[in-house]
C-alpha cells in the first residue's frame, strides 16, 4: 500500500507530492495528515509541489480540502514551489485556490508559517 | 484540410490507465514541439477529460491523433465513454473562471486550455469529447 | 499499364543515377542563385544533390507518385523542409530555393529520353509523371520556405517583445515590469511567462507591473492582468500594479472587473515604497 510520506520540519509538517495522484492516495494523504496534525499539535503544514509538472482540478481540490481541514484543526497550510507553466495553466483552468497561502519554496514557506505563529502568539499575549 | 499523421488508442478503465494516458499526451505534445506551457495545458485538459470518462462515464477510451494542416501540427484527443451522458450540456459548460467547482466536471476548464473543443452527449448512451491543440 | 510506366521511371533513375546526379549538380552549380553569389560551395551543392537523390530514389520505388503527402514521401518532405529552413537563414529567396527541385527536371527528362527512345507514348507519360511529381515537390518546398520564414520573423518579434518588455530587478527580491504600448493576448502571454520565469530564477518576493505606458485598458487587458497576478500569487510571490491612472480605474470599475484584492498604486515610486516596506526594509534620510 503506497502512501505519501509526511515529514517533520522543526515544528511543522512537510508533504512532498511527486507522483501522479489518484483518489485513494489523496484520501489516504488527507487521513494521514489530519491524524499527524492532531498527534503533533502542529500549527503549520507545508505542501511542496515543486516536482509536479501538472496540477488539474482534482489535485487542486485536494489541496484546497487539505487546507480547509488543517484550518479546522488550527493549523495553517502553505503551498510551495508551483512551477510557472503549472501556474499559468491553473489560472486558465479557472482555479485560483483562494483560501490557500503560497510561497516560492520550502524555506520561504517556513518563514511564513513562523511569522503567522508569532503573530498568533502575540495576539494571545495581548489578550491576557 | 488537416491530414492524419499518426494515431492510436488507449483504454481508460483504471487510475493507472489515466497515468499512462497523461504520459502519452505529454510525449505527443513534446514530440510535436509544443512549448512547455502548451504541453502543460493539453496534458491538464486530458487529465480532466480522462477523469470524467473514468469517474462519471464508467470508463472509456482515449483516441489520439497527430494532425498536419499545411505545415501546422496539432494533437487531437477524443474521450469516449458509454456512461449516463450529460443532461444539461449548457450548464456543464458555463462556469465562471474564478470558481473551481463546475459540477465537478472540469469541462469548461478543459475547454479553455485547448484550441478546438467538441462535445457530443446523449443521455443514457454516453459522452464524447474531442479537443485539439495546435502548434 | 500505369504500373509498368512507373516502374520504368524508377528503373531509368537506377540505371542512370550517376549521369542524373552529375548533370543536375552541374546545373545547380552553374545557376546564378548558388555558386555565383558564393553562398554555397561547390562541395555543398554536390553533397545536397547526392543526399536528395539517395532518398528520392527509394520514394520513387514505392510507385506512389501521385500524393507527395503520403508516408512514402515523408523523408523527402523532411529533407526539403530542412533545406528550406537553411536557405531562409542563409538569405536565399523562395524561388532560388525552389529551383533546387525544378532544376532536377532537365536531368530526369534526359534520362527518360534515353530510356524510352523508341516509345514516344511511354516517354510522354513518363515526362508528365515526372513533371507533376517535381511540381508538387517544388510547391512543397516553397510552402516550407514560407513557413520557415514566418518562424524566423515570429522569433524575431518575440525577441523584440522581450527586449521591449524587460523584467528588471530593482531591488533584492523585487522585480519590476514596465509595460509599454498596447497589450494584446499574444504579448501578454509571452510577458507573463517571462515574468514568472524570472520570479523563480531570482526568487523574488514581489513583482511590480507598471502600466503607466499602456494607453487603454479594456476588459481583455484587465483580464490578462488579473490572470498574471493570480499566477504570480499561486507561485508564492506578491504582485502590485502601478501606474493606474484615474481613467483606468474608472474603466475597470465600469467594466465590472473585480481585481480581487490586488494592490494598485498610482505610480512606480509608490509601488516600490510599498514593496520595500513589505519586504521589511526601512529607510531614513540624513
């Protein structure tokens, strides 16, 4: 049974999508990821698609769904590494992934997650 | 009048078939010298339509053709299934480009990614979608 | 009957291959379009003729002489396409290029005359077949030449386009794209692709698209801009549109185009200032 590995990057989780996704794999990923967010108390998830040469509406929906689920579990999702040709095609296809944060690469993605976490902490501190 | 240079067929009966189909379309587009963006567009359109045929059409067939029109080269893909057919074609095709959920059919999106688009569907009999991208 | 004749043309060529080749090469060399202008050396001319005949003969042997678009003539067509391309780049005209084929007629006719010296009907038919065949190949060569010419022009236009729409790195992590002139679909595509590519290459965080130099913004242009901005965002960078004049702002609103939270600034300076602030820079004046 193949599944997409979920790695720990510091306090965040990293998922690297490299293979052709299909229904079962996508569902398994969502399952594994939500479990992992819960188990680790993670506040941030990075989805690396720099290896994907094509993203269709199925994968787009999967990413949006993951982002939604993570949000409910109080974690932020950042999509990183989209290739230019893929970005152009996605836009033409009609997908803009409005609820999903993006970054150029994993490093920037982590910066973004840390920044968001810091802001959240500052918020909490203020409220006390 | 476009002439046929080469053609072939692939079944679309499983997820694995879809992967093979995508790879075939990518290869065809590369061989015909499409730019990277144009390759990506036709492969993505193929992915949408293959998924439709498989998931909504109960499985089907992909026929590919390389066409020559004068010195223009084109790749034509025909997706055929014997599924339930599309009841309201107009509705399936009209989808604002900002929304991402067009009845889950991805048809309107695929249409934007290709040059020529033809849809034939009979309720209870099946659907055939033919798309062409020219270099 | 027809089959016999076609076999005969092919036979005539096999038997007299060397004569045909040397006669044709001689004619090519002496024609003013080649050696006199010195663009092709004698050796090159001879070589091209030889290579052509090497693939011309097998095609003739298939006995399918009517349709040069069939698979039997694939190699010959490919050879002529390549020849046309090279001639375009070398500065030959279309008729000079087509003469490569047309000048072959003479030597083929002579070969046929010798082969069918006693049979005027077969000779006439043979000459007709060869004429039609070479005319078709000659026309294909001209079409090929024209397409190659168009490709060169298009490529030059693209390069001009890139030159006239340079993507400039105006600060660490900040790119600027000053657009000048009318924006059409083709141009916007090329510009979009090159901008996205540069963002990846320079790992830029912010791209400023300046449209001060764009005279009119209609729905299409606005949509193109919007697509570009969306694509940039999907890749993980930010985009600011500057140079939005009051007229353009009105047009956009009247057209009902929703810029979806795209930041716009009146001029490049303001855009840069915002970009720097977002990047975490602060400046003080002494």
